[in-house]
């Protein structure tokens, strides 16, 4: 697989965040979750009042979004960087401006096509 460049990471992160925000606004996550591979892993760290949440596979993360859908959008707040094969995205929640960090790993494919570059791993660090 070709190395993830900072330019590709920035494009993919911007598309991911836009799709997430559209899903939050519509309160419909099916389209957003199609951007993830069937075996994608989602981890949410430092979740207020909960700690760490971990979901592996389409059934698990689809159920999680159905039971606890996000209700706030995010804004990218800095430069998207690359750490190994992950895009590292600083962000803030729109409602209270609380900071966070998003780490995304993508499958191989055309850099600017979310249809071909599915998310295989997502980690969100709150705070």
C-alpha cells in the first residue's frame, strides 16, 4: 500500500468530517457508516462519564451509532498530519468548543475518493 501523504490525509479527513457533520445534522448515520469497512474498528477514549468504548465490525459500530448517536458536529482546528499510516486530525466540538483528536486509517484507493478509501480504523480522543 502506498504511504499516506499529508495532502491525501488532509483531503480524506476533510471529507470524513463533512460526511460526519451532514449525518449529525440529518440525524441519519447509515450513509456515513458506509464510509467504513466491514471490519473497521472504532475506539472512543476519554468519553465523559464513560471512559473508553471499543467497537469492532459493522454490526457493532452500527448498533453503537443507533443506540448513542452523536448530537454535535465537529470542526477541524489545525493542520492534519500523518503518523505512520494514520491521519491525525485536531478538532473541536461545535457546541462547547471542547477539543479532541481524531485518528483515521484508510484502505488503499484513490486519495480523493471516499468510496474507494474506506475507513478501517477510527480513534477519537475526547479532551
